C-alpha cells in the first residue's frame, strides 16, 4: 500500500475545491471559534494544524484579531490558503515535523486533521503541540470517537482516494494527559451515522 501520508497529501491536492464545496456551509465552526476567541487575549498566536484552504478557521481567527500560522501537508491546500487568507502565515509541511519555539503559541487548533495522521504518530504530534504551547495555552481539536482506520477510493465522488486513522477517544484522552494537556471538555459532534469528538485541553501551568 502507498504511504498513508502520501495518500492524504495527494488526496487533498486533488480534492481541495471539492472539500470546500462540500463542507464550507458548515456552521458548527462559528461557535467553536467564537468560544476560542472568548478565551484568548487580543492578538494571540494561534497555530492551525491541518488548516486546509484556511476557510473558515484561519480566516475567522484572523478576523478576530489573532496571528495565525496554518500548517498543511497538501501543497494545493496551502497555495489556496495563501490566496484566500493573505494576512495569515502558512507552512507547507507534515505537522509531525514542524517546530515552533517552546512556549511560543497561545492556542493550537486541529479540526478534522488528526484523523488523517497515522496512529503511531498521533501521540508524538500531541507532545510536539504541548511543547509549542505556553503554560495555560489551549488545544482545541476534533478527534475520532471510535478506533478506525480505512480508506475511500472515491471520496466525495471526486475520484481520489482518502485515508483516515483514529484511536478511540479514551486512548486519545490518555495521550493528551501524558503530553501534559489537561482535558477541560469533550463534546460529541454527530456526523451521519458516526461522529467526532470536540476536545478542549489546556497545557498545565
Ligand atoms: C478534513 S481537512 C480539514 C481542514 C480544516 N482544518 C477544516 O476543518 O476546515 C484535513 C486537513 O488536514 C491536512 N493534513 C492531514 N494530515 C496532515 C499532516 N500530517 N500534517 C499537516 N496537515 C495534514 C490535510 O491535508 C487537510 O487539508
């Protein structure tokens, strides 16, 4: 089988526009982002892991006055994000390889991106995120609910293969704790016959 990360990268290179067409009408991000802004001081530094095209997350966080750095493994997603949200910064990289200075970030968001990171790298990525955050910094993410790894050879009917991998939420919770992140809330987000979990966690002070 192809390297799963290559499948994900190539998949989003091919599907960037289809993804936005399918999901840009989602309204659930509004509350998540306004809740986050309510917790942040003005001009906070926010990293967006798996930022996609930057719409709506990076765009709305910039509008709320924050300094946003988006990271995405797909070159097409990053090119589009640079055009669509010119006031944010974007890094084309696998998030598991990115370094920010220790304690330099006020909040990290990761919406629907951990679900594409191989299971054996998710704890490592959480540890990295914890190292980027200042004490008391926030991590807000949607994670898988039940353990599942699989592919769809024609995702969104657009002819490209996509790959997902997620742990059950109890395992993710224990990884967060081991990484020094204190879980503050968990909310099930229903999607079709399944769903994700919205997690809020904070780096211990
Ligand atoms: C489902 S999209 C979500 C986009 C955006 N966060 C949102 O909620 O609208 C997942 C994004 O994560 C990115 N991604 C997946 N694995 C990644 C990795 N290892 N490093 C960086 N980005 C990754 C994909 O390229 C894709 O753009």
